[in-house]
C-alpha cells in the first residue's frame, strides 16, 4: 500500500513539514526513512503472496 506523506509523518510522530525539511536539508536521512518504508511495503507484499500460495496449496489438497 502506498503511504502518503501524512501517513508517513503520523507513523514517525512528526509533521509533514518536518518530513519535507528532511528531504531538502537532510537527504541522507530522508533516503534512509524512505527505504525503511519501502522495506515494510515489500514485507507486506511478500506476506500477502505467501498467504495466497498457502490458500492455493490448500485448494489443491482439497481436490
């Protein structure tokens, strides 16, 4: 799921202005934070795919 800047700021406990300032003034910090959100997104996608595979396996067993 794609998070908005407001979502990310809320999760981090900061304002959206702080997030924008990090992007401008602290690009390395901003990059690390964005990579962290990307990792979480990939983990969620993998979890969903694993659940789908497990359901497919169950369906094959039931046939």
